[in-house]
C-alpha cells in the first residue's frame, strides 16, 4: 500500500482523567488546562497544524462536552472531529481502534498525547515513518521502563530494569544485543494495522498491542538524541511548562 505523505492526519489522546492535576481537573478536562495562556489542546493542535495535519481526531471522556464546546467555538482551519469515549475509557489501543473509522485509510495517523510539549519536528518524523507499520519516537532519557530494539531499530520487546520483567514475542531474546530507549508518547500508526485490532478487546493499551504484534509487523523506533520533551502531568509542572514553551 502506498501512503500519501502530504495528507497528514493525527489523533490527540485527550480522554484521560488528569488525576495528577487535581483540583484543576475536578472542574475541567486536562486538555483545557492552560499553559502559556492557552489550553494544552490548543498547543498540540497548532503544532500538528503547523506540521501539515489536515485532519485531527480528539478522543474525549472526562468533561467531554467542555472539549467539544471548545472545538466548536474555536476555528483552527482544519478538519477536527471527536471520538466519544464517555461510556468507558478505552485506553490508548482501544482509543485508536474506536476512532480509526474517522480516518482515511490511505495515510498513517500521527498519535500525540495532549499533555506533551516538545521540540519534535513532527513533519519530519511523520515523513520518516513512511513505509513502516508503526514508528515510535524514542530517546535516551533515563527511566525504569525501556523499549528494546535491534540494530535496525525494529521493536523487539520491553523491559523494566527495576523488576527485571521482560515482555517480548521472541523466544530467548538476548537483551545484551538490544538497544534500550524510552518511549516519548509520540508515534505514527499505519491504518493497515487496524485489521489486527479486531481480535483485541474494546479496551487495551497500544504498547501492549505493539509488543504482541512486533514479531510479524514492521514496528520501528526513531531515535531523537536531542529530544526536549515535557509531560505536563502535575500541578508543579505548570510553571515549568510556561518556561519550557518560552525556551522552544
């Protein structure tokens, strides 16, 4: 299948409860918490639009109507739809599975969390993903949980270095030969992978899906060694986020 590079489409994960941002999220969704005088959702939409996105789908659950009202009241000049998860949070994999019918099948979907700010060139990343079933943006950030890749940056598994847990579809995977990188929360998903999701439940995580499918699907990592990324997930990160935006 040949994909159209110039027809970027994207999905913003905005359905989460935002419990780490309480008490703000007791009255609004995390997506509408402001950083630099604008909601997080505005920042992500504008970044995607600037990268060339022509269509965006935003999944909604917590205070869903507030996000829908915001999108109705603000014109961004591109096609923006919502995927309704008000009945049940479907996690990241289930969210993609539910929303996939809202996308064209001839272009990959760039997936972006609503609470992430970064220096990523999304247009370049999207272009780099062409030809793969999925591409995960990774970095050398220190963490407890790493994705594992071979020399060609093909996904091989996952490990928690604190507990020693390893998850992989490969028997006798030699961890010493794998490269360990941290996932950024930004990835590109090929619509043709959606066929494999039919066997999965309504609710599941996308990393779980990638780890189960990576032996037979072309799932790659793209390393950004100079990645600057901020997860705006806690109250004490809001002021830091203002400073971070000013530094980009």
